[in-house]
C-alpha cells in the first residue's frame, strides 16, 4: 500500500534520530515543463517528502507567494490531471520518496472522487492534504482515501483546542501537520517555545509523527524546529525563488539549480538530535 513509503521513511528517520525535510512546490509553477523539472529534482537535493500543490483559483489557506504560484501555473495550463500525470512520471525513476498532494476539494469533486483516487493511487500519491474539508465531512473523501491506502494528513493550528483536536486526529494517518501560526502561508514565524508546547499537547493525543510548517525559511530554522519536531515543512521560501527566476526570465536549468541549491542548504539543517 502507498502509505508504506511514509511509514518506512519515518521509521528510518527515527532510527537516525533526525527530522524529515518536507518541501512544498506548486505543480506547474512557473510552467508545466519547468515545474516538473523542479519537482523531480527535490528528492536528489535532499527533500525527504515532497508536498505537491495542485493549482486552484481560490487557494484560501495560502499567502501571496503561493497564491501567485497558483496563478502562474493555471495561466500556463496546469490541471489536476496533468499534476497526477507528473506524479506518475516521477515514479518511473523514484519509487521511494513519499509524495503528498495538497489539493482543495473543488477540483476533486469535479474530477470525481473515485476517478481521482484511482488515478492518484495508480500514479503513486502517498497522502492528501485537503484544507477545505473539515472532519465532519470525512465520508466525502477521507474514508474512501484511507480505504484505498492513501494517507489523510490532518492540519492542526494554535487555535485547535483539546476537544476539537481529538475530532481532528480521529481519522488522521501518515503524519500530522501543525500549522505554527494563525494565518496563511509565508507571512510570519512562530516562537520556538510556543511550537514546542503545542507539539507536547498534540503528542498526548496521537502517536503519529508531527510536522511543523508555515514561516520556516532558513537552514537554521529547520535545525531549530527539527530539534523537537518529526518533520519540517518549507514552502513559500522555495516558491519565492521560483517567482524571482520567472520575473527575471532565468532559464529552466538555472531555476532548477537555484531551487536545488536552496533545498540542499535547508537539508543541511536536518541533523541528528
């Protein structure tokens, strides 16, 4: 089953006593061809898990950087089907790196839940983050995904109180993603002490690995967060490099190199505790 990749990774990293680096990019950003080259280079650069965003016209959980990435990708013809095709192409040369698809529900609804899950499974998707489907709607996609071996990654936030947390975690699998700030992506960074306290509280209710994201932009921040989290997520800082390369009309090869060099730097922060 797909989730063997995630489970196996976290078991291995537990033995190594180091956190996982999770890198986020938007599929098809800045265009489908360059976007695929970036996506397919991340594992070799040091990403342990790849979170791939499916472009959507109304990405309400994302800040300006990722909103613009969505616009660039959609303007250049990226679709949900093409995103899944790129995952399948990636799997032809990489069978071990977990891929988490971050998708808003509207495109899946229009694609068809069963058709989407069948294609996602075939392509090699390991997990889903669906930010606009609350726990009360688990019958809609969560339960069918879990039944098909695709992990359901839950988001928790600083405002998720203990009673709500139990509901959120009930059907979670793979890992839990702690959003370290109350806001959208790429806008601020949280205090280490606040995040540590939040993870301690979450660990009382789940044995799943805990990932921390939002506001992490440097190798030093990766190292600091990774000293107490099971995984560290970096997204907007990578997207900013892609945007800068696109605006200055840097060619694909140089764009991929700049992203890869940055991810290698971030990976240097994932040291044993």
